[in-house]
């Protein structure tokens, strides 16, 4: 592996600044759409979407926390808010009562169904409309590679929990 440089090349700086600008411009628009249509925060949407995508509609809080870059206590709070709205239910795991399983409810699926069309249209318009299919494929590959590297040494909020062995 080559030695890290003490400065960025002009291409690296341009890529970094473009990436941060796109993130800073895209996130508020997405958050506004989620709030306007589903009264959801971005993290709440991520939780519902992950549960909606799960074959059983359920996941453990630990598994959800491993997939969302957010503090575990903050994630617990967001799940509590969703539970209070009737969008998810929480219960002890049948395998281990120390673990909590979160399940999406019919009301949660209805909120997702209301949010998704506008969410998809917004992401298509703001992120993908100016890109060719090949550019989208390249972007997915590049960001996937960077994400994999960052997850190799994640912040505590994104690190998988070690499972206790009994």
C-alpha cells in the first residue's frame, strides 16, 4: 500500500468537495420529503425501510443498529417514537430475552407506502437524473468500495456488536 500523502491532489480535493456538497444538498431535501409525507425523521425512515425489507418484517435492535450509522441510544429512542405512533412494535427476543426485536406494523407499512413514491422520485430527480446508467453503476461501485473501507474501522455507532457466547 502506498504511503499516504500529506496533501490531496487537485482531483482528490475536487472529488471530496463535490461529495460533501452533494451530501449537504441532498440530505435536507430528502429529510423534508420524509417529514412532509410521513412525519418521519431520516433515521426513522431507515428503520422502517430496513424492517419493511426484512423477510419477516422484524429485526433485532442490534441488527438495526449495525446497519444504521447512529448511536445505539439514539436508535432506541427513535424506535420508541415509532412504537408510540404504532408504526413498529417491540418485544423481547424469543431466543434471548436480553435482546429486543422490532417489527413493522401494518400502519408502518402504510407510512412506507405513502413515503416511497415521492422519496424515489426525489432521489431520481436530485441524484440520478444527470447521470447515465454507466455513471450510476460507477458511482455505486466507488461509494460501495469507500463504504466497505469505512465500515472496516467504523465509529462506535456503526460497529457491529460482538455477540455474547453462553
